[in-house]
C-alpha cells in the first residue's frame, strides 16, 4: 500500500517537506519545526495552513 506521500506524488515525507519550503518560500527548518509540532497526521491539512500564515507574516 503506497504511503500518503506517494499518493500525492512524493517519494518520501522529506521530499514533501522540502517541496513545501520551496512553495511557501520559508526555510526547511521552519517547515520541520511546524511538521514536528503538528505531527505527520497534519502534513496535508494544518501544516500548509501554518506555512502559508508564516509566509504572509514575512511579507508584512
């Protein structure tokens, strides 16, 4: 059974997190911080929301 990451076009969680860093123009450390804080169950739900908010904060 493929992982949720593979189902969404990524080989690994690491690859997914790296892509999020690029997409939201935040550091990989920021992505990992929130990913660890929220847990992997939120990778496709709350994590992008947090990163989007963080990216908006950086623009202001």
